[in-house]
């Protein structure tokens, strides 16, 4: 093969890899790829349609296999809490680790550690320091910690040779040059979450209605989402926030907060739970008071954000009105792919990588649920 053709193939890889998340995922339960000796491509054999992503032809794959030969990537995964949301992200990571292992022979040692106490920063710092001492190749971290303090922790780890990749973090809140990580993989909380909730609410309520907010712990996530929501409803002076209370990101506290707010403000049109657990708690509070949930034309709209299997089931049951799927499956896939490209193949990756997000309601819930179900059904090999 000429150097020109090889260069073109490497350029093609970059294009294919960037589009990978939107293109869909490998069917990790399908039989392994078999080589068709009559062509230059690998043929994936499976029952029914294949969702396998095609990483170039067999010649290209042989080069990547050589680069991957004997490599075991040691990766630590530390979210701020153990929850359904972060479990989906981890399963998304499983799909990509299996794909990379099957295609290129790279092996993975993957460890998850979440604080016992919700958002305990001290616990996460100790975990990061422990994994750095054990010479992990990369650490994937989402933390509620103070930005400057965590940057110092990340810089120390990277100076020791462990690459830091942040995920599910509102990178839009900080100057890109100040982010002490190889990459921040997530979504824009302002525009890809809070803002699109506001636009959806304005459309459904025709720009008029009373709104309750059930909000999480003070911090960068809640700030960015709220700013986005406020920007979206600003053109509609008849959309008014009449009450707000903390629900601390969990369902029972979200329900308690919504009950308190509804008692003081019974004439409301929408309850926005900053995350899906609190939104489902708010839905329960509406039902407990005997109030009508949104039926498409009338009732109280309840909306959250995450992209949970339980949330999709609630939407199908006509309870939760809508949620923002912030791409937990794609975040898991994207950060594993980024670690592989950076650590094994030596590529640079974008400092901020945002996955696609969308509002999910009864019109499109089946698509999102099917993708999530697929990821949750994949265990790491």
C-alpha cells in the first residue's frame, strides 16, 4: 500500500470515529466478525440486521491490532454517586470495551468506585490518588468538588502519568484552557439540557404558565441547567417560576419538595425536576394530591433530565411527561473510545466532546428506550 493510501485511511479513521456515537453501536451479542477473502472488508455475520460499526477494512484493522498487541488498559471510573444513571453510563462503556477488544485485541481492567456518601469529594480524591499510585492508564471522573481544588488533584495525577478524562461535567462553565484533563466528555448542561426543557415547556404551554422547580444540590450542574432554562423562557413573560425547593437529586426528597410546593402553589402548569429522579418524585406528588397529570392538552407537565429506563417506563405509563436524554450510553462509549485513541494509538482528542441529547416524550420514547435496553443488556467480557 502506498503512503498516500495509508494516509487517506488514517484520515478516514478520524472521520469514522467522530461519527461513531451517532452511527449506533456494536451488537456485542452477535457472532464475531469473519473475514471474506474475496473482498477488502470484514463481513459481520449475525441474525437479522447488524448494528456493528465498521472500523475500516482488514488491512487497516491489522495495523491497529499491531498497535494494540499486548496492551491492557487499566481504567478507573469514579462518578459522584452510585445510581441508575451512572450504571447506564458504565454499561455504555462495556459496549465499547467489548467492541475494541473483539476488533483489535486490546484488553481492559476497569474498576468502578463511587462514594458511599452522595457526592463525597474527599472519597473521590482518595480514590484518584490510589489509582494513580497503582499506575492506572486513565481515570474517568465526574465530581461535585471545587473546580480549582479538583484541578490540582487532576494535574498531580497527570504529572504521574495517569490520564484524567472528566465526564458528565458542565465544561461550558469554565475556560477551556483551565480544564486540567485530556478531555471532558459529556453534554452542554446549559443548552443541551436546561435550555431545551424551557423551549419544550414554552411550546406545550403556548408561552404561558406557572412553574415549580425541584432542584438538586447547589453546584455547577444545577447552576448551568437553571441558567439555560431561564434563557429559554425569557421571551415569554407569562411563564413564571412561582416556587422552588431542593430535592437533592433523589426521588423521595423530590416528592417531598414537590408536595410542599404544590401545597403553597396548587395552580401550576409545569414542574421541572432538575434530574429525572426528582421529576419522578414530583409526578408522584401530583398524583398523591389528586391533581391531573398532563394528557397532551391539559394537566400538570412533569419533566426531568437524565435518560433512565425507569423514566422511559414512566413516560410510557402516562405519568412523567418528558425527560431530556443527556446521552448516558453515548458518554460511556465515547470516553472509552477516547481513552483508546489517546493511550493506544497516540491521537489527540478534542478538549470538550459533547454527545447528542434530545427531549424524550411519548412520541419518541421507544427509540431511546431500545438503545438504553441494548446497553444494559451488555456485560463486560
